[in-house]
C-alpha cells in the first residue's frame, strides 16, 4: 500500500508497458547502445527481430533501428528466458501474452511452470547420467588398482 494515498502498488514485471513513463516508450538507443545496455550482441538483437521476438520501437529515416527503454526491458526478458533454455517460439508466445497485459498472467505463469518442469526433468536425467559415469569411473579405478 502507498502510505501517501492509500492505493495498492502493483509490481510491474519486466517488459510490461503498464505504468511506464511515456519517456520509456520513446525510441532513442542505437543498436550498439542497446546491445551494450542489455548485455546482448547486436547480432542477437537482429536475430530476435528476425524471429519475431522483438521489434524496435522506431527507425531513423535511413532505416537504422532505435530502441526504447521498454524495448531494452523486453530484450532483457527474452534473453533471460533464452538463457534458461526457453525456445524462441515459446518466448514469442510469452511476449505476445505479456503485450496483452495483466489479464494474461495465468498464461505466462503456465509457460514458466511448464518450462520449470522440463528443466527439472532434464536435471534428473543429467543426475542419472552423472551417477552412471561415476560408477564407470569407479569400475576403471578398481581394474587399474588390481593391475598394480
């Protein structure tokens, strides 16, 4: 609650346009600046654009991309999802939902939960593989010990 006016303060999620100042919507960053500010390469920004994950807010008269502060948040969100192993198609789906507003929280949460479950499944497979490799190493160690 905001003590000053008694209104409930909502947490704004990364890349959501609800509640951002108009200044955040103004295209102002060149691609190199956007890459530097987000920590992704210019090539990655172009890739996200080609794949429909991102569309820069504006372009100059010469066609150069210009990114807004909100665009940079969307890039950061997409990159975070990508680093977590989320497919480009799923990121695109997540972005479409996010751009539709808060009424899509359930859908976005479901995407994240499904991916979390997939990550857990992969982790379990990796752990089983590690155990199998460790057992094989132990077997080699026993064989090598008996040869000494």
